[in-house]
C-alpha cells in the first residue's frame, strides 16, 4: 500500500487512495520525461513519416528515406539526429552506406498503434519476398 507523500500531508485531499496511486505511477520522473520526448518526436509529421517508412520498408539510408518521404537529404539527416537522440532509431554501417532502423520498445509499440490507423493493409514488397521464401 502506498502512502501519501509527506509534502501532501495536511493538504485537502478528496480521494487519498487515488492521489496516492497517481503519485506512485508518476514516481519515475525520468521515465515520464523520456516518454514525453518520444511522443514529442512522433508529433511531427515528417519525423513520423520517417519512422513509419523505416518500420515498414526496413533499414534505409538517408537518400532513400528522403525520396520516400519527400524531404531533402539534409532535412532527413536532421530529423534522424533528433530521433537518435531520443533512442528511436539507430544507425549501422553496411559497406559505404549508413542505414537506419527503428529501435526502442516504446517507439515500436507506438508505431504499431499508429500503423494500424495510418498504414492499414498495404501490401509491401518485403511481404511478398517473405511469402516466396516460405513456399
């Protein structure tokens, strides 16, 4: 059972158990900050488009991403720097290319929900390749 923090004792509280529960779920302030950063990053249509492209098309380099989302290479690079800072994408070198992929559990889970609404049942080339491999 949680206790009302000392700072709140003596304050007018209508539902002390609910206040206690609310304080308990907000106890990890750093986690709340990280989640807010992820949600903020997802709130920009260009960054969201980049993340959706990466999630569904697979690892892409900056120039291919720029073409896919209709942005300049420099704008995509800038967005990717921000997304990397929030732990939402990672980069890996493949020969001379640097490819990006979606990382982070929270980003992945949120993109699943957004994809259900935004992407729907789009048939992708990658899906066909996987089907052909199964045969």
